[in-house]
């Protein structure tokens, strides 16, 4: 389901201004699910941009084809708008689809560094023959080293009528001269607006719960509201998180070492922000040794000074759901034991952990 772009008017206007003033490099950065691809799509659909040729490539995790995303972007571009320079003949072996428009193939150079430089020059000159155009490369956090170097070369040697647009999870791509738009989560008003754009008349209780459950991530807002419609439920907590969020959470967990993963899983079971030492006791580890790694993963967040939790609620559920039932019960039992020793713990919270641990008499 497609809705209007919500909460991103300023970022859209800023991105369009960059792209319509080539040569330029635009980097759209932010965490997973924040709407980077959607913003890029809206920039390309703007009336000032959509008349330009769009060359699109995507970086995939674990892809071992050097420079593959850029080659994918140009291989289906069809007739060139100007005659390319002779150096583009170096691309014949890589782009047979363009053989009819490329000069005669060039013999390989004996020096690998010289051959690599010539290949970079060839890509730049080919792009020049395709202008006016926009080169889009998404998810450059997964780019291989050669793709990163090629993008840096294109940014450092700009083509007059070419705009380069990249999206990157986390930190910006770090390309020479890049203009960075960093997307943040939607505020409560924007979450409400997006939810009502999908389902007008959504219950006020649901609208009140959505910001904490989704953390203002547009993908989770859309997925949760559609899940409510599909299941007929009226409780956001029982809606299955999107498969993409489950996969992303599983990948982040798999990248952690055992102690950091245990800390994240324990935080998800406890369900509310607690001090690092409380997490550590419940997980059976020294939290100070691993809390930094857990925070860097993006799964554990600092919620107030020295207090940590897994946020938002949908991701917290993904972490809990991947635990086997016996493991989950033991985690609740450890949480119950540790939280009982903490002051001012609500009785309802302790009772919830007791039930989940199978300690009905507690």
C-alpha cells in the first residue's frame, strides 16, 4: 500500500534542490526502516527530476562482484546520448549489453593499478555519454571495496550533468563533497498522520500505542496498521512484525558475540529500561564489558542515563520471539529473581515475569 510521504517535506525539498543542481552527490542516511528508499523515490518522482535518465543499482549483503552495483545501474541504459570516449572500450567485457554503442574493446593493461584506473575513467566517461542523468546506488553500507572506491572516484571527478544519489544505513557514505540528509524517526504527530492515511478512523488507543511500539519507524507504522486490518486485532502488541524486520533483527543478533547477544536478549525479556548492572545480573555476565557492543548494534539503546532497553516494541518482540520456549522461561525466571531485589518494582511487572516463567504460585 502506498501513502503520501509523511513528515519528510523539508528533506524532500532539500534533496530535490541537490539533485537538480548537478554535478552533485547526495547521501540519504539513517537506520533501517526509516524511509531512505522512499525518500529517494520521491526525489526522483519530482517534476524537476523525473525527466532525467535514472540509472539504479543496489548493493546486497555478501555480494562479491566488484563494482557490480554500478555496472547493474548502467548495463540496461540503452542508446547513449553522445559518442563515448575511446577509453570506454575497456567496459566491453563487463557490459556486453552496450557493445553496439561502445568503441572497440581495449586490450588489458599489464599493470593492475593502471587497468583499475582506466576502468574508473571508462565508467565516468560512459556516464557522461548518458547525461543528463541521476546515478542511484542504494544500501552502500553493503558495498564492496571496489564499488566504494569507484563511487569516491566519481564524486571526486564529477560529471557536469550527473547527480549521484546514494543511500546508506547508519553513518553517511563519506564520499567527497557529498550533501548528507540524515533521516530521523517520525514524531508522534507524523506517526498519527501516517496511520490515519492508511486507515482513517483508527482507534485512539491504537494511535496512542503506535509511537512506542514502532519507534517512529515508517516501515513499522505501515506494517503494524496493515497487520491490525488483516487480523482484525485492536492491540498493536499482538501484530506480527514484518518479515523484513525479523530478518534484520536476526542478522544484527547473529553479528554479536555470545555475551553481547545475551545482554540484548535479557533486555528484551525485561521489557523496560533498567541499569546496566541489573541487565548483567539477569544475563549472568559483566554488563560493562559488552554494553558498548550491544549499543553499537542498534538493538540496545540507552533510555535515560545509564539505563538500557531494546526499542522499539516491535523489535523487542522480534528478539524475544527467536528464543526457544525453555530459554525464554529461564530468562523470565532470572529477570524475576533480579528485579525482586530492586526497589519500587511494580507488582504487575513481577507477576508478568512470574507467569511467563511458569511460577504461578509467585
